[in-house]
């Protein structure tokens, strides 16, 4: 039997200790393994593809920078990029204009309706996005519900063409997508505000605008930044919405990727554009993070 | 250029406040002369905070009027009243420095930059926070936050400063320090202070006059001394300081006294308020007026035998809890300087004496609205 004095580990004792040390590692191997397999590996494949000729109909093979060069030189991409920035930014602004007052109401004025309203907000986005976008098509079309109503009440005498398959429809639909991801971070930062701050400001002579500008806005700003990070990227890279309700006039970079990969078969180009978008979005996130830090100063 | 100094007088006239079915403040009337340190004192739910909020403008009275410096401000919004409030949780703006917090009210009034800077410095100097002017509230202790909240209110030179239990979150030592600080600041600025608290010792320390409230009704409005020595009912007597309540059965009436005979030379004398023989009154005697080791001053002495239930030695004095022959349990404070010999023990028989002049008759804790009582003549 083992003596009381400490000795060097024997053979079987050493194996036992090694197994004990490896057990936490073994626990981590499975999730890390999944992560590597399903996320990092495809990303690496994407990176590799972007630097190679991978077109189904092209003639070249091997490594190249042409994929990237084309993206920057072809004027089509510049136009698409400009449209994408306009559409995504307008939609983002509209979302904030909806989400900010909504969050304020739920955080401060809802009383016992606060939790049901939050639940409703989450449920709203549970619907499959394709189904939701199709519903908008039915609303906005020439024979859609809105045109029917407008003609029935006599406000217009011919159906409005610009409701569907225009930039307007894309912006409209994007404004209502992922609104809960926009509203909930703003709501969270508002909840962190002590309501007596508003009373203190009122006591010192502040009207509603001053309270909004000097108390609510600065303290809710971190939430707004998180909302922008969470929502701007999906808005920017979306292709389902412009595809279904955008028609030919609003072609966004997401559509470009889809077309490059699926329709044209230029996997190299598609990969390059994806990578570029990914990098741009990462850059925006970092920028937004530093802007949040800026809020700490007075 | 200076404006005429605010008189800071506040009048509460027959103010009532109802929240749905609940009556929070019931027909309350009192007056606060300009520059006074006035407290509203009472247990939770007595209506003191609601009344304060009505003076500030955060609640509208259901009935009655709030008059500030001669003008009816009952329904004037809080931003437009010339009063400022120090909140229980301080309410400091976390994203601004101390200096910006204090200057907030001035900035809204669009005060010129140089004047604003001077007034902020002056306010910070009054509360002794100049050194920490560029810190943020998160980096301040509770007491320091308290002082910033005070400066932020005072810098506006309001007619009255309203304080809603501001010292509740501080530890005992800091609380006592801040009480004296507030008293000093009040003397310096000559602003009316309206203070709300449930701590009677705090109210007695700082206030020139106190309104004792219970269940939305003012029980008594008087100076600290008058509240202690001439409480108007049993509730006030019990709330302020310690009091001993004794029931006196009127066995006989003579020389303006009712006397209850207890045998063995024991008797209780109480002032005769016209109750007549075989009636009953309740009297209150303060613990320092009851004597156990020594004789009380006065002509007509009550004396009752009893047994010691508890002895609490407090250094300069001893607190004795005694069960009297009449059945009541009383508290007696005796100075240890007067003691010759050893401390009494639990179970020792004693004789408790007090002068009839030291006792006063009270009715049961009544809900009677009391007008302002005059100061006691010296």
C-alpha cells in the first residue's frame, strides 16, 4: 500500500492523473470541434476561393487577384454599392425612428403591459422572413390591399405603381425587418436609467425636449449603438428583400453575391465579394465600438 | 445685479390628496415662515412625502391650496416653481461630472457662462466639494453624492429647499455628521428648508419646528422642546422620545389633583382636568422625571412600588425598566453621578417617585387636526 511520505507517481497513478487532466479538454473538444468544422473551415474555404479562379464557365485556373480587382474597377459594382448604402442606411434610420419611441414606451410607460409587449415584440420576428416579405408583396402590388383601399375610398383613380418593385418597397420592408433586434437593446439601456433622473431634471427646470436631449438620449446611446451593429449588417447584406420586392431598380450587394454564386457560377467572384462585405461589416462594428467609448466623455 | 431676496414663505391650506380610494393627506393646514428649517415627521404612510411632493409640484392636490411666497402654485408644473428638491436616491446624472450636474439648472435658465461658473463654485464651496468637481457620480461615496445633490439644488437660489429623507442611505456616523452639515448650510444660505423624515432624533436635531403626522393628519406642529414637553396626544408623546403612560383611576379629588390610592403609602397624583371622581385619565411622565435613587422636586409626589425588570448601563446614565405595582412597565433614566453604592439588580424591589407637576394628561392617540401652536412662554 502507498506510504504516507510523498513519492514520485507510480505507473498506473501517472496514467490516472493524466486522464484527470485531460477530462476538461475532452469536454471542450466537442464544441470546439463543431465550431472549427462548421464555421472556421467554410470561412477558410471562402478565403481560399476568393484568391483562385473558380468560375464554372471561365477558362483560367490557379491563384489570382482578379476577383478583387474586378470588384473595384467594374462600374456596375460601384453603382450597386452606392444603392446598397442608400437603401440600408435609410432603412436603418427608419428603424431607429420606430424602435426608439417604442422602447421608451415599453420601458417607462407600459406598467403591467411591459412583459406582454416585450413578448409580442419577440414573437413578431418569429415568422419566416420569406413569408413575411411575400405578405408585403400582397399588400403593395397593383392589385394589392393598399391600392384596393385607396381606389375604393377614391383617394386615387389608378393603382400606384411605385408601391412595389421600387427602392421605396425595399426600404419599407427592410424598415420592419429585425425591429425587435433594434428595439430590445435600446429598451435594455433605457431600463438601466433611474426614472428619478427625469424628476430631478424636471425639478431643475427641464422641459420635455431638454429631458430627451440631455438625459434620455445620452444614457440610451449605448443601446442605440448595439442596435445599429446588430441590425445594419443584416440590412446591408440582405438579398431576399430586394429580390422579392425590389424588382430591377433596387439591386443590392447581397443580390450580387447570390447572382455570382448561383446564376453566373463565378464562385471566386462571389467569395471575394462576400469576404469584402465581411471585412466592411467588421470595420463598422469596430468603429461603432469606439464611438460608444466616446460617449463616456462629457 | 441682484434680485430681491426670496421670502420663502410656504402656506399649506386645507390640502387633501387622494390616490383612487386611498386618502394619503387629509385636510392638512400649516404655515412655514421664510428661512425656517421645518420638518415633517411621522411613520411610513403618514402623508409626509406626498405633502412634500405637492409642494414641489410632482403631485396635484385633490383639494386645498399650496401658496408659495403669496402666490397660489397648487397646479404650477414643478419646472416653473421656485423650489428645488433633494431626492432620496440623490438622482445625480451619471453621465455628467459633478460640475455639470450642479450647473444643470443654471444652464437651462441660460445663465451667462461667467456667472454660472461663479455660482457653481460658490455652491461647491458651501458643500465642501470643490476638490472633486470633475469627478463623476459613480466615483463618489454616498455622503459625497449627497452633498452634490444639495449643491445642485442650492445653486439655483430657490425660495425653498425640499429634502425627501436624504440621509436614509448613510451609515450612522455619516448621518450625524450630515445632520450638522445641513444645519450649518441652512444657517449660511437662509433658505427655507422643508425636511421629511421618520427619524424623530434627526428631526429634533435639525429643525426649528416640526409637524408630526399620522395617517395623513397633522397631530401637532411645534418646536422640538414643545413637542417633547407638551405633546398634544398619546401618539406624539410616544413618537417623540420615550414616554411612560400610566392609567390613573380618580379615587378622590383635592387641590386640583385627582389621586389614585394604592395602599402602603403609595399613590398617583395627576392634574385634574375635570374628569370628576371615579373617572379615569391617562398621564405621561418622561423617564428623566421619574426618580429611583433620589427624591424628585415638587410638592405633590406620586410614589409607586415596583420591581426592576432590566438594567441598562449607558455610561453617563442608567436606563432602568421597572414593572410597577399598577401593572405598567416604565422606563426610568437616572444619572450615574447621583448613584451612591452599587447598581440595582434585576428583581430588586424599588420605589418610583415623581412630581405631579412633571406629568401631563393626554387623550388617546387622536386624529384631530391641530392648528399651529404658539411657542411655549419661557
